C-alpha cells in the first residue's frame, strides 16, 4: 500500500500514455500533470470535437495525440493507462505490452492505492441499483461511503482522503475488470448473460473478464452469487473466499432467499427475516434480486433496521423503470438502462399488463430470439427504432405465437417519432415504456442521454 504522492514520485522519468479523455481518466491526467510528469494523452476524437479540453490539457503540459492515428506511438510509452472502452486485445496495445510497456488503468490504480474496504459489484444486469442500495445501506448505518466506478464517478481523486474505517462501493464493468489483478473485499455477481459481444467477441472472454471480481480475493473475503443464474451458481464453486448465494426461486439452507413474503437470511448465526417485500417501492422481481444481492453484501456490516429504513424511502435510480409522467390516463416509463435483451425482459416482467414498448438501438452482437418470445407475450404495441429494428422485428415475427397475438409492429425513423407513435397508439390505462434492449451508441452518446431525451419528449407531449 502506498499513497498517491508516493506513487506519483515513482513515475519520475517515465513516459506515460493515457488513452481517453473521458470521465474516468480526466482526473488522472490532471493529477499527473500537476505532478509535472511526462504525459501523452491519446484520444480518437478529432481536435475540433474536443478543442476546449485539448487546449486546457496542453496548457498544463500534456502532449496530445488525437484522431484516427491516436495509438500510432503508444508502444513508446513506459506505462499505458487504458480507457475501459478500449480492449487490451487491440493490436497496438498487444504490441506495446510485448515490447515491455506496462498496461494498467485508472481503476487498477485505485485498487492499488485504496486504504479502505472495497465492495465491488458486477453482472450483466442490476449493477447500478445493487451498488446504490449497498451504499445507501452503509450510509444509513453511519459509515463514510465513497460510491463510484462504472456508475459514473471516478474514485481515484478521493483516495488520499480515505481512511481505513471508510468503505468504497464500486460498480465494475467487464471492460474495467478485464485486466484487473486485484479483487474487492466483498464481490457481488448479480447475474451473467450474453452481453457486450461486440467488444469481447466470445462469451468465454466476457465471462473471464467478470471472474476477476472475485478470483484475486483472500480466504477471509466474501463473494456473493445469484443461485438462480446457472452461470453464476456454477462460478460460486471457484470462490477463494466465503461464497454467499441468494435466490428468489429457491429456499436456501444458507444464504439469502424468499420466505413468507419477505427476504430472509440464513448463516452460521441462524435464520432471520431481514426485509418484508411490502417495504420495497421499486417495481419488478429483478429489483427483489437486487435487494437480495445488496443484503448479502452487507450482512454483518449493516443492521437489518438500516436495510428496512432505506427500502421504505428508496424510489429507484434514474433511467431504471422511472415513471416520467401520466398523461390522459397513460403512464410513461423511462427504462433506458435496458441495454440488453435480459434487462428489457425483466422490465416487461415488472408489469401485470401488456405494454406499448419502444425498443431498438446499437447492435452489440447479442441474439434477440428469447426477447422476441417475451415481446409477443408482454407487449400489445411494439415500436422499433435504431440500427437493430430489423433484427428485433425478425425475432418477434419468428417467435411462436406471434401470428395470433394481435401484437402491432411499427418502425420509426428516430426516438421522437417513436414517442409520437406511442402517444397515438395509447389509450387510457395503457403503459408506455422505453426499454430498448440495446445500447444507445447508434444515435446517442450513452443510455443516460437517450433517457433524458426520452423524458424531454414525453414531457413536451
């Protein structure tokens, strides 16, 4: 363990390349430049798109490599900080590592320097809600909590102010985990299903990246797994520390499970009721699972009364089945976080009526076959937009039962037209949901921007 200042001192005389000028790396760039280190900032964006930020970093002493050839000289750096969105298997990075460059990341450095307990959360779905719940439980118990990571806030700038008594709660994507050589003290694996196959190319690589959340733990650490997910249940056997399971479908001899309308926990201290389901205000069975995962993570750290206090006031995270408004008896929900088929299927299962669903977006290479079946069962009108509209339409039309389902299929040019079509199709008592089952990159910067645009369009109706 070393401090940030000691680490910066160890970099004197070395050439450093930082790839990406995004949210996670910008504080790192500034810290290195303040320490008067030799830093090259590499970003694929053309100069005109990032002019203001580029000028600021140059004034602080950075050398910039922008545009299509931003990785051309990367092999000359002693240390390379990778942006999460760039695979370590990129040929230029592989060449640099083969030549002796050290490849790392902002998140790896945070794990190296963090002086306090770390609770990390990963999975294909449910990461942000589970991470947020854990942080809320801990704060309710009076602990000083740092929340960040893939949830949108880098934690490295806070590391010098942290103490051993604090807790860092970190959401971790497969992109971040891919090259990690440290694991959090408590690792939470919400579930695993095909996702981000445009980046990882194979399910094996995607799964392998996720394993880093627990495979570097110590025997005294804890790893939480979803018993109801075949992959995560099997991975629990490989846990280095204590494995703790949670299940919505099965009463467990040890772990977190449902019983008599409540979440129960059984461990070596006995069995107890932790949280009545009636206290949970966010809809959907997947959110019951998120609560279970969070409860397993904080067992022995947070009193049950704190869990109940949070549940009674927690109304969810933005862009996650978020009620936007009710207009003419029609409710509009924003589930822009639905960036995978499994997330959208969970959203559809959260309502007890057929929906008017807006879906489609960037193609991550994930199959839509099962999603098509779910849409036939759960939607009355399906409005498709974005790059994947034809593929989703085919999955729906090929699904068993489609011919006699009465499901209306519409395709629109953009999200604005989709919202207008939903308004035209909706009658009093209907529910309209944006849950795209795809990433947003075909039309938007990210799912947050897509959700905000959707909310603006709905509020302008």
